[in-house]
C-alpha cells in the first residue's frame, strides 16, 4: 500500500496488546480450573463477543462519518493517537468544521483500530493455545490458524478502507470479512462443545435457503450503506412517491468505482442510487419470507425458542430498516439494523452448526447394517 506511514505501527500494536490484556486476564482467572476444551472454548466465546461488538462499533464508525477521521493508516497523521496529531486535526477541522476530520471522529476511528488490534491479539493467543494443546483431543489447530489468517486479511481491508478513501467495494468487503470472522469464531466454539440438534431434514434445506438469501441481503445492505443510498427514498412502501421510480441498475451495481463516482469519473446519478436502494428492498422481501419460513419450521419441529429468536430478529430488522427510511436514517435505527443483521448471521451459524453436528452423530448406514 503506497503512501502508508508504518512508523506508528509498533505503538498501535502495543496499544492493541494492552486492550487485549484485560479480557485475557479475565479469561485466565475464570477458566484456570477447567479442562483444556472448556478453557479454549471460553477464550473463543470471549473473542466472539468482542468481535460482535467490534462489528457494531465499526458500523458506528461508518455511520458517524468517522471512517476518515484519521485519513492515514495505521496511525493518525503519523501518530499513534489523536493526541499527537492535535495540530493537524485542528487545522483540518478549521477548514471543514463538520469533517471528515474532527477531533471526535479521529478518536472514533482510532478506538476502532485499537479494538481491532486487541481482537487480533486474542485470536493470536487462541492460535498459540490450540497449537500448544495440539496433541489433545481438540479441533485441529489449523482451524485457529485459519481464523488468524482471516483476521490479518480483514486488517488489510481495514487499511485499504482508509487509504482508498472509502472505496465502496473495499468497505463492503471489509464488512463481509468482519462477519466472516464472527462466523469462524462461532463455528470454532461449537466444535469445541458440540450440541446436536436433531430436526427433520426439511429444516436443513430451509436453513440453507434462508442463509443464502440472508447473505445476499447483507451484501445488498452493505452496498446501500457504503454508497450512502439510504436517503434516496424517503418514503415507504413507495420510493420517491412512486412504486417504481427511474432506476439505473447497471451503473448502480458497477462495483469498481470511487465513492460517489461513476466508472468514467462523473458523479453517481440519482437513478443509480435509486437502483441500489430498490435492490435492497426487493431482497428484504425474499430474505424475510425465507427466515420466517425457517422460524415456522422450527416451531413445528418443537424448537419454539429458536423460532422466537429468528422471528424477533427479523421483526427488529424490518422495523429498523423502515425507520431508517421514514425517519431520515437516525443513528440509533441504523445501528440497530447493522447489529440485527450481525445477530441474524450469528444465530443462523449456530443453528447450522448444531444441525450439522446432529447429522454427523447419526450412525453410518453401512455400520448399522453390519
């Protein structure tokens, strides 16, 4: 990455280590008497919790327009914290009082980086512990190594998010890799303590269908957010007072372009932004229907708690999504929408892991015949 000042990287890593020290101390104190499997699972769950929170805080960073609060990486104007860059930030804020660079936004951006560094250290410890206990009956240490490699790639996308000035495709990939990291941690925790959930095969089919539509909807939602297309429609269920306003899908979904620009460098026109918004609305219909069908099948199979969780999360997504439109994209509704999407992905992942564990627990038919 050209133009990157690597000088503050060591200081940033030390701050990340300090951030990780607190949850590590809690883990060592709480899990010191457990067996290796339960201790590693406790560390994984702790890291998963902080990763979920980091995803929500990342959404806050984006939604509060703090993504360029420090316009360089890994530091802030070559410093490890905004304290050392007070003069540069003040000069930039004097020119543009509302941003993108202000003292508050710089702190939001750097706290996000400190938090991400802390999560990275926790995953590094997880990989080290798994390797140390590799001869014990635990999931293969390669799983932790994959998670470590994943978080390094995620950090690279975080750097590109800043250095490429909120390039929409990069920001969307950064979101998806963050959710992917959460999925890896959730699967690792489930592998450490399998809890088979025996349900009819039809539930597994609905799980796959709902998951495919859920992930597609998250991609569409990320594209709406990173292109700031939420407010192009300020009414619901219509858009711009019409059921089908003018929309340019070819330009709206041209992936490789700068923020707010068309591929030829011109400003992104309203029909392109309208197409992005409409695609997300249409996707919401199919994703909502699939997830509610999954909830209904779970209820019929006797898993009412799972059904209620899915139904409540879907209801929250619909409510917060509509609120974003009709209330003018308030920060609280936008955060609820982002957090709700992450919670849906997490719930879907855990359910799938338990359904898969039940299938693996079934005796092989050849063995049954023998």
